[in-house]
C-alpha cells in the first residue's frame, strides 16, 4: 500500500456559511455558534475543541444571537421568535414569538432567571426562564429606534442597551431608562449617517464598553452617565466585543478583519490609577469579524474568513468547520455530495480518449417535492442533516430534523429516480444513515441513541428491529459502522459510548469500554471484524468484537504510547479505510493529511523522526528496515473532505481548497496600503 492511482476530486462546490454569533458556556466548556443560514454548531473545548453537535438550519429561521442558560441553549432572529433547542435530539424544542418585530439581540442575567431581547420596534422584553419553557413577563420602557445590543449588570438590576446614536441604561425593577448616553457620529464626513452601537458590555464596576459603526471603542461611566474614554480602532465598523471573565481585558473585531485587544493597566508602573489601554492587534481574517469569545488565555473569532473560519488566537490553534457528507462506494464508484438543501450524485465513468472521468449523475433538492412528473418548489424546508447512498448505487436516503426520505436510483443509459412511497412509521427522522455492504438494509440512528434496521426490497421497505442501548443514553448517535459480512453493527454516540449489535440475532452484543474522548471515526475490519476507533484526542483503539476485548496491538499502543507529533495535531480524524490487499494496514485522514498505519511495524517513539518519508528515500533497502515505523504520513493533499478506495484500489481524494472558497466570497473592506 505504497503507490496509488489517485482521483483528485475538486468539484465539490460547498460554501461554508459565515459565522454570525457565538456564546461560550464556562460551566460546560462548550462554544455555541450560529451561522448565517441558521445552522447551530457546538464545540467541546474539554475534548480537543471537537465539533460535538450540529443542528441544521432552516430557510425560515435566522440566528442573530445565541445565549446559554446553564445547559440550555436559546437563539433569537429576524423572524421575531425566540427558540430553545433540544440538544439531545438536535432540533428546535419550541419557538415563542416576542411580538416586537425582528429580534437583534438576546442576553441572560447572571442569575439565569430572565432573558432580555432587543426588538426592531424599540422595545426590550423580559422573559422568565422556567424549567421547561420561557414565559413573557413584561416590557421595559419602549424607545424610538431598534435595540441592537444588550448587556446585563451582574447584579441583575440594570441593563445597558445599544441603539442608534445612543446607549440607554435601564432599571430592571421600574422598567425606566435612568441614563441616556449619546454616541458621537465620528468624522465630519459621517455626520449625516446614524451611528449604530453594535455591541455593549456592562462590567461589574458600572463601566459600559461600546463598539459602533464609526470605528470607535468607547468606555462609559454608567453611574454618572458620562463618557470616560474613546479609542479609534478602525475606519469602518467595529462589529463584535468580548470581555474576559475577570474583566481585566476585552477584545473587539472589525469589518476589516482585525482583532484588537485592550487591557486594564496602570498609567504609571507601580501606580494605582488604571485605564483601558490598547495592547495587541491581530489580523486573522480577511473579512468581517462578526463574533468573538474570550476564553481564559484564548480568543475565538468568527466571520466570513478566507483563511480561518474559526480561529483561536494566542494559542495559535485553528478550527476549520465544514458541515458536509461525502461518501465513496466501492461497488458503484459513486460519490454523494451533501449540501444544506440539496444532494449531488457523481459517478466514475469512461471517456473516449480521456480515460476515467467523474460524471454528474443526479441533483436532488430538498426544496422541491415530486408531484406527477414535475418538481414543485416550496419554501421553509429544514436543511439536510444526514444522507447516504447504498454501495450498489441503487438506494439513496436523506433526513432532516422533521422527515426522512428514501429513493430508488437507477443509473443505466438514462438516470431515473423514484421516491419510496410508504416508509415504516418509525422513520420520522435520523441523526445518521448508513447501508449494509450488500445494500439490503438501511440503518437509521434516531432519538435516544436508538438504531432502526430497515429491510430494503423492490416491493417494500420493512422495519426489522430497533436497537436500544442498555445504558439508556439519550445522546445522539453520530457514527455508524457495519461489517462487510453483514453480522455486526457499531453505533457511537456523543456520550462517548460505542455499542455493538448482532444483526443476525437482532440483539445487543456488547459495549466497548467507555473512553473519555468522543470517537470521531471508526470502521470494522473486513476480514477480522475488529472495530478500529479514533477519538478526538487522536488516540487509536482496536477492539475485537468476537472476543469482546481490546486486541494485542491496541494494548501495545496504549502501553508504548503514540508519538507526540501525532497527538499534537489539531484537526480530528474523520475517516477510516482498510487495505483489502494487506490486513495489517489501514488508512486515516483529517483535513490536512492522510496516514497509512502498518500494524506489523514498530510504533514510533518520541526520539525517532516521525515524518521520515524523505529520509527513507535516501537510504538503502537494508537501512530502511531499521528506520521504518508504523506511521506513513502524506501532506500533499490539503483541505481533505474525504479519502477512500475504489474496487481497483485506486484512491479517491475529495478536496475543497480554501482559495476556491475565497474567490466566491464578497469583496472585503478595501484598505489603503502604501504605494497603492
């Protein structure tokens, strides 16, 4: 497994939606971010910054603000509704209309008892947080103009509201505004334009920090209602603001792509008098920095960035988030591309004089329904959460949070697709879909970690069995792996549990010992039926399904340890592929590399050279044996979305170059540069 015929697939035109807002839960150490298409993503900062959950968007639902209340997650948007989410079933739990027009901002008090939302009609509405829902309580004094930003004082008795040309301080108990602080519109050329107060932060010492559309960061004394200091950081909008937990520093993000840090420092070394001082400036983005979160010694910035979609400054750790599904099918040589609202099927074919090429087979949109022989468009559909195509290429299935659909696909001289009319009632929706190797069964991971087994035939789809975990876990299943002989099915959920089921006897077989990090990729070996698992912290385990214990190789890995350069990689492994010619070899890949691991070779220790391919080429065959180790890394193919093997053992590499994404983004704010 050293040389491959490589099919480089670079025509997957997926465009990640820009980040609109984010919120960090300090207790759970999780970051929630909302995208422009309404998608919500949750990252677990305790588990190597792993993208733990994704809640698909909806065309009729926008996310302008996101807020944690203990373990509960709320959003508000321009549709005028407040939405709470079910984080176990990965769907909206309920929505409540605030009756104030579009909602621009939402904030929770430190006590976790009330939500405040700022509306288009100038009202600030308070909602009481109950155990199962929220309930409207009352309005604060209505003001002229929309409310764009809100921040509670830690006492829960005052609220700062950012509006057009002003900031108002409200007394929560009386509902009246106690101070009105006017914001300067900036340079003379901007005097005729309203100044938008994009963000406000209310500190415990009654200091209010604001950012606005004229490029200013201003510090206010809320007790007196006066301006303390002004800092001009940009010639365009300052869009985002985040304050550290101890309130000793804050960061702001601009539409120019810069992130600026301020710290509360003494004016004179050793002096008692302190002031806010601009200390650091970063340029991690090329476009707007729409959202920020300061987390200890790190800052997370998000927006429509060319180079980093989500980046941790100070720690120099990047998280690149793609929400997609690409699947390779050895029998049919087909690829399924999942977009938020559509699917594309491509097939490897022959071309006269040009060898093998990928041909477009079919386009399926979630925004159209089949009626007679016409596709009828309709609006308001949920985005696709998962999809799969069978190894034979004859079945296609996809699911949203509200429905699941199965299609019969025929790709002969003419492509035809027909929807399966009657599905079992248990198939309401799915978190993950997968087919058996012989394409006779569909596996659908549903709520409460349940997995439904569906028998597929030309005449009907029949529900065979539903597997339920013995642990009673309600966490969603995110990985499914079926054995090649059709006997075993492994299901991994977000609670770090991996359950193995016997498909012949239709009953649970065993549960893999729980490891503290979430599995990110797994697969069952086609001959030995050993389950290979890779976790978010990049630890690798191999579990014998038949013997119900870890294999000798897995125990050796844990005893000797993996190389530090492998463990320090900052992107999760997303796929496992086995070599059909050599049972001792398997392949892993993440966003920036793929790796061939040979279980027959010794593991590399921290003293040896990990990336040793160039060194091995310069040695003789006898010398190579003493320097060779189990890991062979290849970083030639960047921004990998999928990597797999076809029947002829040629390699399929699906890439989405960031330069292609950058070329499709709107033009950034133009900055005057020297000699231009």
